[in-house]
C-alpha cells in the first residue's frame, strides 16, 4: 500500500512518518486502547481526548466508522 503522510493534528497521535493506511489505523487503535478511549457500554463509540478531538473536528464522541472518514481528512 502507498504510504500516506499525517498532518500535524494526526501526527500528535500516530507520529509524523509516512505510513500505509493499514499501519496508521493500527497505531490509532493502539492509542485508543492504551488511553481507554473506547466507550465501555457502546463499544463502537470512541470518546475523544484533546488530541483526538483535534482530529475529529472538535467532536467528543464518534463511531468507529465515522472515525475512519474523519482521519482521511488528515492525511495526504
């Protein structure tokens, strides 16, 4: 897969080095699980901390599916 470059907001979460989308998604999930940001009751919801709010356009909660769409806007 062709590497993508995260912008500054996304780089705060996954790092700034170019990487394939699959690796970017893996790193994002590592961050989410490490910081316990997956909602305990509704497992498909992600509760954003300050770094993820910047990536999620200010939203404090997004679904896994919406997360993928929002992250796409932060790569080139």
